[in-house]
């Protein structure tokens, strides 16, 4: 069961790195920490990745990501 969590962690980091760092030159480590916290808080892998990506973009870039 532990391998699933480790696989999830690597997958989240790759997605965040590709989207944030390459597209918007943001810090993927900060977003990965945010995704990990969202996974335990919100309870889902898709929700945590979306929260990390959209949340970081809302904090750093602003519109249209901040609503």
C-alpha cells in the first residue's frame, strides 16, 4: 500500500513541475508541498493537484486564476 502513496507523490511532482515551472516559471517545490497538504485536508489526489496548480497560479500570477 505504501508504494501507491509514493507513486502518487512522484506523479504529483511531475505534473506540477511540467505545468508550473515550464509554463509560468513558478517554484514546483512550493506547489508540491501545497498539494501534499491539500491531499490530507481535502482528501483526494485530483483535488490536491488542482488546488496546488490553480492555487499557486492565483497567488503568483493573479487573474484569471484568482476568480
